[in-house]
């Protein structure tokens, strides 16, 4: 018997209309755990670099995490993995809610989707019975509306549905996959739309078995309490009406400027009243006592769920008050548009209009009010109508399609992908590394274990370190030494970037929420899950022998495998840089040193390619063999000559 | 008339406004009632189920009550605070009208036993994991008449089998099974 996992994947080919239940190799669980890790292996094996993201041969993989459907609280994030048409690189997103656990109870750890359906369809997975069903009647329907309609037509109110809206149907790059109170962004909705897959509905009533049940339940029962009572985990910022941190630190408009003095006590009272008037309740995800999502009912809009900092992204991009954000979210969520990248695309279009690059010919009847302009542009984009067709490809590609100098207005993308609207002063070493080398595209999916800033008061600092169970010893030392306005050393910066990203790779394999773990050490230093207690949870659930070192090793393996996917598609050192104006004050010499040191620490060569030795040590021999065969690495050393990389740098 | 006796009345109070819809109650219940205890998770076997209608803001935990062989006559709908609830949001019966509160494989009815199992819990498990206090537990003393005969889990199951197949067939099957060892 396999514990914690089902041991089966569901293989769907939408071109052929075939459905298969395939047993998986338990050895892969030992090597990669599950979720993103095992999805990465499938992408490596089955999607060669020649495959275009919009090819039927691209795969779209929905993975439950290894700990979904065990009693481990907060294990509910489903990962979606594929290749992105925006970056032509690996695309990865996650969504919370209830989908992954339901999938496992239906008897599958993953849904692997290949091909393209000739017409719009949805997938209905009801334990062993799996059908591809016509979705013609759902065309153009809102994402959550689709879920409700499917539940009704199947007479299965307990079916969990993940669906795309009109944006996904029309292959808008900023489209999302929506499920319950959660959304997956970052380039996965567009592939679902490309495959003509409107939705997946799942219902499962099978058991998931636990290796050491009584012991696991005991520590889980304690964990409910700890998570509930721990003020440093969950999305505690979402519960605050004081938005000073967000409005002061993030940039307004097209990620342009920070607005000082905007936040006042008066405004806080006003915004609080707005929020309270539209919030129905706080909701949580499967088996987690934190309530991070607001159910919102805005007059004239269908009920939707607001999460994270999407509460402000539209308002700040349009220079509007909070009620505007709640209003437009009621529209964009149902269209299935991402609340992080979309506002930037809209603000970018307004800048182009004001600069005369886009004209009244491109935007007939364009309103004067920024809020009305946002609504206008959303309608164009989700239908890919007129200028909406270019804008639907995101800022990077739209700028190049529009031309006439529009490229200069694309200033906040990295690897062709919109980044958070942050414009800061002086370069930050660990953040430089995380931005430059991150495979997960958004900084929120990379940062999170080491604090963002030092504590000035020495006593407070010591107190912080004393209670810092999550941190390996060396980080405690570095934090104790860290004075305000100082940079951490190169060595510390490299290690900080490494620890931060490793925790995400672990979360995304086992399915635990980053708000309880990888994202939540940076403020307060008390994430409920960390590198020291997770091995026990995983061992008791699965029966695997696992300690801290072994878990870190798996994180490293998954990180290198995902890196390899991108390297094979052409990612090199020259691509590894943050948005040009992310920091006002840069330090090119130091940046080179940092990147060199990070690559060396990772066991990568000067081009950011994992060496043969590194890959082989992680059991990724098949990757190094492929690299040698393709000439990405040379047979004997695995390092391209210094001269070659220096030349590439110049370019 | 028998003598009046004291009885502990166990109550789980439900505050619908506090529910965040996390379904931890389902997870814990299914774990507690697995055999061996905690060895498997399956909300479909839980004796408490969340009735959720997200777009209408309906989040109602319902605990499995008695098994009944009859469907109800007609349906009810009620509106509370402008929200429309189906009757099965509140009905606790395991009945032929719906799938709720039946073992997914055998179809045998499920009933909440307040986790009175061995060892007895200080509170039912669903209450223990509901950190938001949507579910809270209370015990009070009440005077009652003669002690009621409580049906055990096996009796409830047998009763439903008898309803389905008739007493004779169930007895024959049990006899045959015991003969086969």
C-alpha cells in the first residue's frame, strides 16, 4: 500500500479524447516528493525544448501535494505546471482551496493533460469514472459561475471545480485558473484555454492511508492550535485595515512611483468602512484554521473572493480609492484575470495613450476617468478586441507589437514577465539574487524565510534569534551581525537566497501553504512549518525515512531539475537580471560578484548551468547526459570556456 | 412509570457566522472513525459534513443524525437574512433522498456518536479542531424518564440492511457467512 499518495496519475489526451489511469513509480516520490517536484520530472521526460507552449505536445499538469488529504493542517495548495507562451520558459503556479485533496480522494495524485480539444470541453472526474464533456454552453461564462453551473448540471454540490473565464478562453496571457476562494496565475490559465479546456470538476470518496496514524494525528491536532494562535502566519496583512505598508512601499500607476503621505487616519477609517460593507465573511482553505480570504459581495457584482494584496493592486495602478478595487475585482475575477499583472498592463496602456503612442483610433471612445478606462480596457483585453489583442499578451510583447517607442514603457518586466510594482532605492543583495535567478517568476514565490530587514535594537535582535526555531544556526549568526543600512556579506546573501527558495521548493512538492511556511519566516520568524519539523510530518504520513538534511537535498534536486528545464530552453546568465529600474542605485561590479558566488554555491557553471558533477550527485544523471548530448555541457568539464561566456555577456 | 433519572445531555452548538468553511471537522471525524483509528482520511465517511454554497455565502456544518428509510414528503426552502437554504442544509437524517451520511462503498448509514468511542474524548474531534468556535461543545444534566435504548453502530447498519433486503435474507446471509467461517 502507498501512504499519503494514491500512486496513480490521470493521463488525458484532449486531441485523441483518451483517458488513462497510470500507476506511478514510488521511487520518484522518494526523489521528488510530489507536487511541483514530480511534475518537473514529467515535463523533463515528455516535453522537449522544441515544443512550443501552444503546441498540443505541451503538457498542463495539475498536481496535488504529497501531504494533501492527510490530516496535516494547511496542506491544500495544488500546483499547476506547464510552459509559458509569454516567457517560453517553465510556468508554475499554485492555488489553494479544496481541489488537490478532492483529486486524491478520487484516486489520483496528478492530472496530466496533453493535446488540444477540437471544441470547448470540461473534464468530469468522479472517482474511477472520468469523462470529457462538452462545454459549449459554458463558453463565456464567469470562472466561479462555471463552477456553480457544473455542480448543478452534475447534481454534485460537493464536486470541486477549477475553471477559466473568458480571458483564458481567449488565451490572454494574464489569465488565471479560478477555484473556490483561490486563483492560479502566472501563465497557466492561458494554456488551459489553449487546450480548449474550460474546467475540471472532481469528486472523490476514497480513503487516503496514513503510515503512522496515531502519531501523525497527535502532532496535527496540536498544529491546528499553533497555526490558529500564531500571529505571524496566514495572511495577517489581509486582516488589517491599516494599509500603510502596502500603499507606502508599493508603486502606483504603471509601477512608477511611491506616493508619500497618502495614508492618513481618515483614509483608514473610510477604507475600513468600505471593506466592512462589502465583506460577507472570512474564509479558509481545506483543513487550515487560518482565514485569509474575504468573501466579497459588491453591489451589482457576483460574490467573489479577494486574496492577498489584490485588494489594492487595481486601485493603486489606477490612482483610485478602495471601492474601485472591490468593484473591478468583481469583474476581473469572473473573467479570470490575474490581479497582479493585469493592473500593470492596464496602467501601461494608459501611459501609452497619454504619450500619444496609442491614439483615439486604437481606443475609440476612450473615457477620461482612469477607473472607467480600466473597465474599458478589460473588456477589450478579455475579448482580444482591437488593441486588446496586443495588450492580452502582457506588457513585454504588447510593447513590441505596438512599437513606436512603446518598448521604453516596459520597465517592470523580467524574463518577459510583469513583476510586482516595487521601485526601491538601493540594491539589496539577497533580493538581487532571488530576482535574477528565480525560476518561479514572482518574488513572492521565492522570498520568505530570512527577514527582509534587520532589527536595530540589539536586545530585540537577540530575542528574535532565540525564538527562531526555523533557522539553521548560520542564519542566526548572520542576523545577529546584521546592522541597519548594511548589506549582508556575499556569503550570507547567497545562503539567504538559497534557504528562501529551498523552502518554497519543499512547500510546492508537499502542498503546504507558503503562508504557513516558506513565505512566513520573514516577518516575526515563527513559521509553523520549517525545515526542522517538516521531516517528521512527511515521515509519519508517508512512512519515508526523512531528516532535515535529506529534505533539503530533495529541495535542491527539485530546484536543479526545474533549472534544467529552463536551461534546456535556452535560459542563460544574460537573462538573469532584475527589472532595470527596480533599484535606483545599482552596483554592477557587486552584482557580477554576487551572481558568480551564487552559481558557484549552487554548483552551476559561469552561465548558470548546473554542472555534470552537481547533477550526478543529485541523481539527475539523465539531465547531465542530455546536456552533454545537446552540447549545453561539454563532456569532460561541463563548463563552457570563460571566453565564450564573456562574449555572451557583452551581447 | 419508571423512576426519573439524570442524564448528561451533550450538545454541539453551531455558530454559522463563525464558520470559515475549512472542513477540518470532516477531516478529523473521518480520521477518528477510521479503523484502525486515524489510519485513513476520507471526508466522504465523515459524520459531519459541510454544506457549502460559496456564491450564496452558505456554510453549514451538519452532523449525521438518525437513519430513516423514508424519503421526506416534499421539500422545504427557507430564507434567513436574505440567504436561501435548502432543507438539507439543516436536515441530519441519513435517508434515501440523498447521498449524505452513507459509507461511500457499502452505502450503510453513518451517525455521529459524539466521539464516545474508546478512549472517550473530552470533546468530539470536530469541536477540537474547529479553532474558530463555529462548533462548541456543552454538557448539561437533564432529568429523563426511563433510559432510552441506544442503538449501536452495528444495529443501525443492520437495520438499514433489513430495510433494504428483508430480515430473512439478512439472517440467511449472516448464517451462511458464519458457516463459511
